[in-house]
C-alpha cells in the first residue's frame, strides 16, 4: 500500500511537534523515520496509525483519505518499543489475540497463528509465556502479533532499543527478511542512523518537526542538502571546519595520505576492526580520519601529510545550507 502525507501538522497547545510534513511512502518499501530524540518521529507515526489526531493536513492510504479514521479501521499493524505482550497469555494466545478480537473462528485463527509464527521463527515457542522468552524472542512475538491480521501497513516505533548490540543486529536482519518476504509497506522509527541505513529502502530525516531531506539511504549520505544531514549520517560523523563565511564538512573516509598534502599531527589512533580511526589536528581543528597507517611508523605526536578526495567533502554557508 502506498501512503501519502500531505502538509501534516500536529500541535499540542502552543507546541508544534510536526510542521507542514509532506512525503510519499512507496508500496512495499521499508521506510525509516530518522532523527534525534524529540524531532517528531513518534508523533508522526502515531498520526499514521490514528492514535494522535492530525491538527492540519491529510493522510491517504492509496487513494483513501484516512485522516479521521480510528486505528481499528486503518488495517495497520503496530510494534512498540516495550513489546506490550500479555504476561498471562501463551505465545500462541498473544499472537492470536487480534484475531480473537475480530471474532475469527478458532480453527482459522490457529492456522494463521502457526503460519505467522513460522515466518518469524517462533513456531517452537507457542506454548511458552512471555516471561520464559528472551528479549529477541519477545520482539519476534510482537512482530507476529502485528502481522497476523495481514495489515497493509506495519508501523514500528523504536522496536530494537531495548535489545543489546548483538541482538539488535540480528533483529535488524530479521525485520528486513520478514518485510521482504511479506512485502508489507513498513515505517520504522529510529534515532540510530546506522540502523536506518542498514535496514531501509529510503529515509525521511527529521529535525524539530520538519522533514529535512528524503531519499534513498545512499543518496542522503553522498549528497546531503544541509550541514545537519552531513553531520547526522555517518559513523564517525563528518568533521566540521569553519572558514570565513562558510563551513566545510569532511567525511573521515575522504582523507588520504599525500606527501604533497596538508600537515596534520596525530593525537591518537583507535583500532576499529579493519579500520584505524585517526584523531588528528588538521588546519587548526581536531578531526577524525579513516586512514591505513599499517606501513607507517607513527604514534601519538607524529606528523603526517594528508589530502582530500573529491567525494565526501561538502561546502555549506553559515546557515548550514549546501553550496
């Protein structure tokens, strides 16, 4: 299902949480709502599902105006940060509960529960209770419960934030697999840019209630429209150097060793797997660069010369707009 958001605004009293937001979410895609805490991501998601009413603007599912429809008439599935599983119900009962509410007959209900449980790899846990499950298993059950109704739109609000780093990585891959296999249009809210870039087809990057830039993940990374986008995407983040009335943002991988380049003094070197993150003083600024120093006899305090690639260097004016 295609989703269209037309000039949507949400105000809470005198506070504007989302401002004049417009976007089209492609059918069958996984789209990440990305941005720092408090930027309006969850508010926008709650307007999509109908929990929070829209102050201004319209929301369309395909060509149907759903702006005023309650959540139970939108054919959506929702996965929350805290899973919200019922502790007194088994896994099978938790997954099947939305169908029970819809008064689906028991035989059909169990058939659909077993089908979706197999898809999310919890079919061997159907008789267990939530307290007997790991965090990752509880998350899978929450996804199964959201998917069992066969929704046209799946909404996920920071679904991995309660998991440890290794399990987050595993569940990112699983969510992507499930989304690809079902083809359901999915909106995934996160503040983690690495998570967004690894899991999504496209990104809607927000700040202070506004949509700053939308597009394919790699497009935003290689062609940021503002200093905010350049700094927010990337790990380590882009280095910011202020010169006269403009700003230069340099991605760490844009630095190269160059005997004819600018002198830099190494402050320290961090080993990050196969990469070496070099923190150094460059043009009077402390910056981080990804460099291969394996064949160089350098330590903290050593001086090297570096140049810049064309790719990964961006110019902005003093307001942070791309030049």
